[in-house]
C-alpha cells in the first residue's frame, strides 16, 4: 500500500482528475493528473480494469507491482498534484523496471517529477508589482474603491509567482493558502492587459479544460510574457498574439 497521505481515494477526486482532461499516454499506462486546490503531498491511485484482465488475481498483482514502482518515486514528486495511473493490457507481463522506466518518463513529461540531470530553471520568482498597491491605496481614499484597495493589500502580502522552464506556479488567496501549478502544454491561450504604462500587467491563462488562471499585476510584464510565449505550443502562441491583443 502507498502511505496514507499519498492515496487518492474519494470518487469526487477521481472525477476532478478525469475532468481536468490532462493525460500522458504510454505503452504500459496512461497518467492522468490535475492540480490540487492547495499544496499538499502528491496523491495517486492505480486503476486496472477488467479490459486488462478478467482475472482478479492478475488485476491485484498489477496493482501491487505498480505500487512497488511508485513508492521509490514519491520523494521526487512535486507537491500539489493528484494523479491516476491507468494500467494498460500491455503491462500484464512486464518487469518492475519496465514499469518504472515508463512511469518516470510520463511524470517527467508532465512536469511532476524531478529527474536526475533534469533541472527546473527559475526565470522569475516574487510578488506582484508595487505599482498595483500604490495606485489602489490612492483609490482607497474614495470609499467606493475600498474593495479594490483591500484586494491589492492581500495581493501584496500573499500573492507570489514562480515561473520556470517547466511550469507557472501562482500562490495566493488569504494567507497564501491557494496554489495553482500550470504546465505549459496545458495552456491554450494567454490574454494580456498592460497596466501602469506597461510597467506591469495582468494575464489570463486559459487551459485545455476551459478553466482560467488569472495573474494580476505581473512585474517585468513584457519580459515574462515573452518568456512564457517561447514555451507555448504553436497553436496557443498563434491565438495569444502580442501584448494587449
């Protein structure tokens, strides 16, 4: 068995992972994954259907085998992800090493596993641009704009961005309790809105499942957008266009 904190068990969580519509396909298995609402230990489930084997003894053996494969990889997995490993019929008579090789490749491709020799280079890490706070503090002098001021203070205190060569991470919400991780191949479009005479700006990132990630008061706006653009698929880059479009 996997350690309790690494088990994905609730039907609701299974549905959420499948509805996220992010999957990486291999010969032996399909890896489905979705970000958690908060940064917790990675959780996994192994699914072996009757299409793989009608014999329960075979299905249980495969589940034990894939658990053996997964356990040593847990320390290398990124926090904040729920994953489902759907085992294929081709895995019915293969070694642990074959399973481990494929799962390692799938997880590395998905950006949820740190492999020896593969680094995650940080392009930017920090909070929103200070201009967002200053402007909204001035607006707060008028009562009608007080909600905007409160929002800017919350962003200044707890909103943090981390943009690497593998993913975009946004930590925010009250006390910084919310975390979103987006892998570049999940992005279908990025809409940009320059603010503060172009010193900073907002981005809205649309994902394959139709959900959106808002990034407010992003500093080094043009530089960061240009960097993100280099990581997008050709289709996503073409619909995203230039800044402000």
